[in-house]
């Protein structure tokens, strides 16, 4: 077999790199990566959360799988997907950081939605950990319950955004409420804080999301053990 020429090697290598870039070259595929960062999900759940049809979700997942970014397994009648490796999440975060650093429009969008003007100044993970240990805050996870069950900040209560108004009475009125969701660009926690403040509650959002908290080695839990009633007794 003749030796591979340097030009052929570079062309082949950069073509493989381009497969990864192409997998990220869709807003909806990036959103699916963001959802899979929360944990393993079936196609139906991913389609619902990403506002896609099942057919389109499956096509996007096949692209991610073909690029080695996602893997799947069968669970009865369902196909479950997860990120193939923690490096995939690292790549996604690098993409976020690069876009915010180099694209003025990204920075403008973030400031317009999460900016200081609406009183949604977030707190960081270190501050939340200190306050949670002093038990002077109530932490609520406003993601869907299946995401909470797969993993959550230790001691947090599962209060999905759609249930917040109905369950407001379960949250103590004399403590600050900290809401968190999927990551620094997730809108669920911001919407929860707006709702809580309209109802006269002292509420802020966590600057990061559950994946960042988990990957920092901070305390996590799993399952559905926490309830609003537990918060009310604290």
C-alpha cells in the first residue's frame, strides 16, 4: 500500500473535523444537544421540548449520531438518546463562549432577555451553595419532572414551570426562592422568577444550570424525592 501523501492526509482529516462542525450547523440540532445535556431522553420527549415533529427530531438525531455526538439504545418501544461523551458538552460550551465573545448579536440577545433592566440579576453556584447550606433559600428546579428525576441540585424541589402558579402556596413566603433550569441561556428559570416576582415573592435565578452545577462536582440528587410540602416544613 503506497504511503499517504501529506495533502491527502490533511484533506481527509479536515473533512472529518467538518463532520462535527456540520452536525452543529443547525439551530435545532444544537437545541437537541442542549436537551441531551440534561440526561438520556426518548425521541418523543425531545420532539416535544424542541417543538419539532417526530420525523424531524429523528432526522436530526441521526445526524448527531452519525457524527459520533450522540448514541442510542432501545428501551421497549422507545429509543433513548444521550450524548456520546462529556467532550460533546465541552464542545457545545466552547461554541457558546465563542459565539458570545465574537458575535455582537448574541451578546445583545442575552442582555435584552436576561439584562439588568428587568431585575433578573442571577446568583452564582458558589453563593447558592453557601445560602443553601445556611437554609435561608428554597431552590426550585423548573425543568420537566423527567429531567429533575434524572439529576438535580441536592435539596432542590421539582416545580416545573407549567405548575408554578398552581403550586405557589407550597413555597414558603418568608424565604428567597432560587430557580434554575438547563443552563445559562435557558429561559425557564427567568420566566419562573418573573412569575414569582409578580406574585410578590423574593426570587432570583441561578446563573448556571444543572449541567454546570453537576460538572463542577457540587452536590446532586436523583429521583423524585423532594416535594413542595418538604419546603413548607423547612
